[in-house]
């Protein structure tokens, strides 16, 4: 009781201290499986001081609230129904619930009261489900008729809670609507009217929040049909050839598969099944075929018909005639046609023309018999009988009739037809007559029989003695009649060659654009012709055609080599003559136009003379026109002479050659001529010759001459543009920006044009810089009594002056070398060297640390010996220097004064900047 009261007070205290529904203390919901364990994990961070109190409660699905556990630092109170089923984690407030049952579902609330802070509260909905198992689908039936049978399917489970259902047909979900009804919470599916597409497989899928399950598939057997019956024939033809194979195929939509029955013209056939195969068919198998399909489930049937026509092919076509030989107009002739095959049709042909009925022509027996009344010479044939049906055809062998008549309508003619014939010519006598069969021919001259027989008498190369009256006689050995022609006179005379003349279609022609036709005419009989070009005889070829028995010469695509002279030579057996020569005028060109310069070259000096010559292949000779830079010049003719040329005459010269006949022209490629003055007086200037480093230097190059090009050199290297080097004014100006000590040159300018070139005198830049790169060369330490030298150096133009500091004070030394004789301890310290350039105003400083130490014990004697040795060496050196100096001085007095002055200047410039500081001087200081 005391504990309960304490707990109540703590709760009241927590409520008074403030509360907050902390978002996210618990998850919004949890799912749990019956019989399993679920944990309500809070998001509270464990505090340094344990929570004052923690309470858990639940509101079940009926709305009743039950306290689960209340925990303080000293006690835990758990209601009996949760004893041994829960574990409270006091550091976070989380709760574990074991052996969860369906009754545990509800809204769980946790309240956490920390020490001295606002309490936190969280809510979580717990849903408890029983796992699904044993899903079963039971249909009301599986063997159904389409459109007549409903079906109901029920879905149940062995275990599970909170069930949801989904129905599937194959992989597609089934939804309610139309003929589909889903009832009883989705567990029952009803199809009020089944179709063939409802065969399944059907499945029932059951699920809840924690599990799911699917039934075994159920298939429905839906019977339907027959319907959509089709009957096809292979091959698909209107008419079939006797002896071929035919397949009739019957197809129908039906379940179960339909039973097929076949009939021909209403008579049942023994064959069954969807195919009827007719092998090696006869024409007697023609008729109407029917296919009937029957479904023994639906008890329905369908049928389809197809007409099949089978024909025997046409063969053995023969023609028989009553007679093949007869006299014209002596009576009729009959021809009969026979063949095998079904339903034949007949067509008669006389040669390539179809025979049709007329007064003299009769067709009987469906066209199989042909009768010709009063046969004439035009009824000879050949006659053929063409037989055909829908699938084939055939034609008989030809039958030719022999009809006898004549001779009659006789005619004798000569070719060529003329009053007289030149001796040596050919004459044809042609005798024509109507006769059947062809008659026998006899020929006569002046009543005398000639040996020749046949309808044509050829008189080749006739002579005077062959003149006379010619006649022809014919005889028909069938009609036993003969006939003689009227005579034809042949008169032969002799004629010599004369008056040979050539006439030309054109004598003035342009090359390769046309043809020339030369015709040769003469008097005289039987002329023969020979054509000559100069002394060469002409023969037919690609461009030369000789026709008209040689009298006509045609030259195609006339060229410049076809000018002639041409002559025509005419001859016969007893004479000959030649024509006067004929020449053609062939115009061509201009072509191969060429422009040459004298003297040859491209660059010419002002005031010189230049000759330009233009040539071209042309007939008539070409006319020439001159151009400078595309502009026409007043000068014409094949030569253009330029005298005392000036710069303004520079440019591209070209020549145009034109032909007034061909109306063509051709222009040469331009020839460049540059008139220039030679390069001279090349001078190089600079704005500065003395300058500071990193300032800019400008140089300009001038020269006499024209069309100048400038090339700058630094020593032997070419100077090119860069960010620091600028070339302007056509290259005549050079600017070096931020010039450095390495830009001193020598610079030179090379000026050139097409005629000459010249190099300027070199230019040096005196660039003052520094001091920089200051260094001190000295030992880091010396022994007492030793000499020490500190040498200061720096890069500088002009030469820098030096000053020294020792330990921060002026040392009085103003030279590059600082010499310490006989070092003592007070010489140790910091030495600072400063280099100054009086022109640039710049200075540089360096420092060196020198240490002085005592000698070891053995060193005094060594030092004395060294001092003696050094003294001897100094004496020897002084003697050598004095002797050398005396010799040089004597030699200098023997030279001229300027040389002496120059030597002194050199000596003064190159004197040493060394200074010695004695120990005494240092002590005085």
C-alpha cells in the first residue's frame, strides 16, 4: 500500500513538472505474429540518472484500458495477465512482449518520467495476426458448356486471421463486374455465364499483415462450337488436271475437337477426319464436296461446300482431209479434227490467220470439221487445228493442199529499165507468172533458144553482140498449159570516162565539229572510183566512209590533217580520168597557248626592259590581247615589249588568243612580274643604347629599295614575335619589352626583296642591372694566428661598390675582399657585405659568421716553421715581381705614346680591389 501511494505521488509530481508527447518515441505501428515475441523500442537516449518512473498501458480493440507495468527506482508493478510475458528495459523504457495472442492487439502507451524534467509519452498500435495456412479453392463444377453454365468457386483456409482475398485467372487479377461477382468478403467468386476464355487456371491468393498463401490451380473445361468452319482446297485452282492430287482441308473452332464427315454430291464418303485426300483424280470425281463438323458435347454441327472440277488434258490432236491435190475451182475439200481430253474447243488456222465461217467456209460438229467450197489458189494452207480446254491445249501438225492453176498473168521486165546499156554493165531479165505448181522456164533471143532456164536471166558485163529482143516461155506440167511473153529489147553501147568533177558539201569547216561529203561525178560507162589525199589512196575506216559504189567520200569529225588536196580517179575497162584537186580549209584553235618572258624570271630591276611573247596553235592565225591584273591593255599582237619598266608596271600579265572563225579563245595562266628597286643603305636605329634591365627597347630598320622584307637577328639567331618581342610596321620595327641582361645583342637587320638583300651593322644594347646574386666566399672558422679572407661578389653592370660591417658596425673596408691577418679571438663575429650600383641605385646584402679558436699544443712549433717558410716564399715572389716590372717598364718606354696610354688605362681598369687589414690596425680600432 505504501508503494502504491508513493507511485501515485510520483506520477502526480511528474504531471505537475510538465509533460510532452514526444514525437517519435515509439513507432506508429507494429505487426506481430500470434505466439511470437514483439519488442516496443523507444527512441529515448539512456539518461545519466535513472528515470524516476516508467508506465506502460494498452487500450484493446474494445476500448478498455489496462495498465501493463509501472516501474520506479525501487519497485516494479505488473498486472497478472502480463506476468512472465513482458520484460521492461528501464534505461530506455522499451518493452518486450512474449507469446503474443490475438487479444494483445491494441494501442500501447508508454509514459517516461525523468528526474527533474518533463515526462515523455509515446503511442504505438499493435496489430496481431495468425499466420495463414492451408488455402483451398473448391469450384461448383469443372466440366461446363459455354454461355449455358454458371460456376461458383469458394476459397477457405485452415488457419489465419484478418484475411484478404485476391482471385487470379492465369497471371491476371479478376475484378468484379458484369458477369463476375465476388462475395462473402472476397472468399467466393461467381461467373454467371462462362466463356471459352474462362478455362483458368484459377487461383485464390489469401493474405494478411504478416503472411500470405495461394491455392492450388483449378482448371475449367469449357465446351463450345463448332463454329467458324473453313474448307480449303490445295492446290487452290478453278480446274484440276486429271491425274493430279487434291487435298481438301476442313477446320473449325470446337472443344472438344469436332468429328468430321465428307460427302460428294450428297453421297457420304468413307473418309473421315479434317482432311480429304484425292489421289490421281479422274474427271468422274468432279462435283460438290461437303465437310460436316459435329461436337458431341454441345451436340451442334456446321458444314461447308466446295465445287471441284477435274478435266482431262488435250492430247493426240490430228487432222484428216478428204483430198490434198485438186485443180482450182474443181470442188470442195473437207478437214476433220480429232483429239482426246475433256470439253475440247476447236480453232482452225490457215497459216497464222484464224479461219472463220463465210460463204465458202463451213465449220460443223462444234468446230471439229472444216469444209472449203470451190477451192482456190489461196486455200493452200498450211492448215492447223488448235484444240484447248480450261487446263491445256494442243495443235495438230500442218496440212498443206496442192491446188493446180495457170500459167497466167505473165510479165517480162528488165533491171535496170532503160533504153540502152553501157558495155560492161549488168542487166537482169525477170520473168514472172502465176502458176501452180511453179512452171518450167525457157529463154529466147531474137527467136533463138538460150541454154539458160529459170525465172531470171542475168547478163553480166554485157557486150555489143548481146544486143537483141529477149522473150520468156513457161510450161505447167499439171495443167498441161504453156505461155510466151512479149519480147524486151536490150541495146548495148560503148562510153568512155570524161568530165570527172568533185563537188563538196562544204570546203570551209571547223575542226571536230562537222563532216564533209565529197561526191565524184563523171561521164562514161561503168565507172570505178579511187580517192586520194595527196599521194595516199583512201580506204574506209573509223572516220572515213566511201559509199555510192565509191563515188561518195564522207569524212567524219574533220581534223586539221584532213585539208587535202583530194582527187577522184575514175576508170572503166577501156578508159580513165582524174578530177582537179580540191583542198579543204579546216579552222581550229586557239590551243596550246603559251606565254614566255625574256629575260626569264619573276623579279626585275626598275628601268630594265622585258619582252613577253605569246604563241598559239590556230587556223586562221590567232588574234592576241594582253591583260595586266585582269585589265585589258591597249597593245595587241603576239609580243608585248616593256621598256624602262617602273614599279607601277608590276602585276600578273596574261595573254588571250582568239580565233575569229571558231569563235573560241584561250587565256594563258598569269605570269607574275615584280619591278623592284634594289636594297641599299640599310640602317639600324634604337631609341636607347644604354638602359636599365626590364625597361623596353625599340629598334627600327630603314632601307632604300622597294617591296622590302625584314629579318631581325640576335647574333646568328632569328628574332620572332612573342609576348615579349613585338614586330611592327611590316617587320621594320622591333620592340623588346622588359629587356633583360641577355638581350644585349648584337642585333642586326637583314632587308631583302626579289632582287637583292643587305645586312645592317650590328647594334649592341648596354643594359645596366644589379647588384644581385650576392655571395660571400670565406671559411666558417680559423685558428688564432691564421690569415682569413672574406670575398664578396655580385652580378652588376656597371661594377658595384662594396662596404663591410663587422658585428653591426662599419669595418672601414670598401673593397670586395676583406682580409684578416693573424686572426685573434676578437675577429670572431658577423660580417655583412653590401654591394651598391651607383647607376641603378640598387643594393644587395649578404652576411657570414666567422669563428676563431685556439691552436692545439703542437701547433706553435709548426706555426713558427710555417712562418719562416712563408717569409722565404714572399721574398722570392717580391724579387720576381720587381724584375718583371722593370722589364715591362723598359719595354713600355720604347713604345709610342698612345699605346702607353692605352696600357695604363687597361692597368687602371683591371687593378685589384684587394685590401689588407693588419692586426695592428685592427687593435687600434
